[in-house]
């Protein structure tokens, strides 16, 4: 089968298409024929070695497809079932081995491409808005990179929970997309100081929660956008890692909370995974959450997909099609 492989960490050019043996599913495992693999920033960190995986490795932490074979002891899935997963590496390939307990079923009325596009960023939006800081009416939330893949999903979930949402983006076109996703106000953080804008928009009060996936360039000012006892949810680092901070800063800024969550810890059991994916698919069927596929590329163009994502050239999901 064809698969993208990385032999040494590095730039997008280390993603090479190779012929590799078709893997056999072991006990408790399923072999999935990948119909679409989602591209996420996580894959960039795996490729660069920032979050190291054993080499050589196949990146890709999200896919949807059809069960092709099952290993011993798997009784919940059979060949032909439509399935999807997130957070199990190896999806930039024609076939992927996935533990059965990490798979969810895709309802018949949801396309496999939409399922592949929704799993990682959609379930991230779910846990951030429903569990890490459970949003409700009356809450004000600041979402950075609101036209990005995770950002657009988070804006939509935050709106359906009744919060007021402020989004930041880098361009006028991305502002349009963030508004379309439901953001009440959109701030061009490349042109204006978002901290001043948040102070103005909230009458000096600040927001209840900041969902920050940008990291290095936004973190300090994000803390200053919070109300006393507000929540700083740092869930990514698209602009680079945040340097170490003195916990006393949280005291000075008003007894703030700081968390650095990961989807893996919020889908830790098969029950939790099924519940989050189930809500997400329901919202998608009801049209309350829409997946925006920015573009689809052939599997062989994985390097180009990474260049686009890192170059801030996307607004929504990038899919690789084997
Ligand atoms: N913790 C978790 O559970 C979890 C789950 C999913 C994703 N994440 C993290 O969330 C972040 C976003 O992931 P994503 O896949 O949805 O990507 P994305 O948001 O679609 O793409 C990244 C966006 O970040 C913004 N950005 C700001 N400064 C940047 C810079 N210097 N370089 C590149 N981009 C920059 C850009 O939007 P503008 O042009 O509008 O600034 C860019 O489009 C990543 O850090 C990812 O690891 C974390």
C-alpha cells in the first residue's frame, strides 16, 4: 500500500510517499481503508519531532473510512462498517491499523469526508466548550484563530451553548469566515491590539474564558483579557511554544485559572469518546455545526498540505485523499 513516511524529523519535505507492506490487524485491532485523512497542526509537531514518535513513522491523527479486516477478539466491528477516529497516528496512508476501542461509527447520513474533517477539531471544540470551561448564556469567550480548523468549530459550539463569542483572525477574508461561523465580534489581531479591543467590547470587564491555540504571540495579552477568576485555556501553540511563567502572574491578574488540555485526556474512555462524537454527529445532522473543508489534496501532496497549514493559508479543514 501507499503511505507517507518520515525517516528524519524536519520540514515538509521529509514527508515522502512510499510503498509499504499492507499491515495485518492484531488482537483488538481493526484495519481501516482510509477514505480521507484529516490534516492537523498536531501532524506538524509529529513531523518536526516536537512531539516525537518512533521513526520511521506515518503521520496523521484523524481519518474516516471503511473497516477492511478485524483482528482476533474484535466483536463490535465487521468489514464494511463506516468508521472514524482521532488521536491515533498513522492515517496518511491507504490503510491504517486502529485499536477498536478508539473507533466510532459514522452515521449513514454523514459523509466520510465530513466525518474525517470533524473528528479531531470538532471533538476538541466539544470538550473545550462543554467540559474544560462549560460555556452557557451570559458567558463571554475569546477564541483566537477563529477562522482556523479548531477555531471555526469552537465558535460554533460556543454559540450553540449560548455564549457571546469574540474571535481573532489575521485577514479580512478570515474575518468573514469567522462571522459566518457565528462569532459576534471579530478582531483583526494583525492590525489592532486585541487586548484593547476586548476591554472596549466588554466595557472594561474582560472575558470569562480565553481559548488560545496560538500560544507564543497571544498568551500574555490573553491573560490580560480575562476577568478576575477567569479561565485561560491554552490548547495549542501555532505561533510557537509559550515560555515558562511565574504562577504569581495568575494571582496578580485576578486569581486566574490556567490549563493546558489535550483531546486525548478528554476522550480517555470509549464511553467518553462515543458521547463526544455522538453529540458532534447530531449537531452536524441538525445543521447546528457545519464542517468547512478548505480543500482536499491527494495523499502524495502531504508536504504541500503542511506548507499551507503552517503558512496560515487555510481556513478550515485540509483533507488528504489516498
Ligand atoms: N489541545 C488539543 O486538544 C488540540 C486539539 C486540536 C488542535 N490543537 C491545537 O490548536 C492549534 C490549531 O490547530 P488547527 O489544526 O485547527 O490549525 P488552524 O487553527 O487551522 O491553523 C493555525 C492558525 O493559527 C493562526 N496562527 C497565528 N499565528 C500563527 C503562526 N505564527 N503560524 C501559523 N499559524 C498561526 C493562523 O490563523 P490566523 O491567520 O487567523 O492568525 C492559522 O491559520 C494547533 O496549535 C493545534 O496543535 C490542540
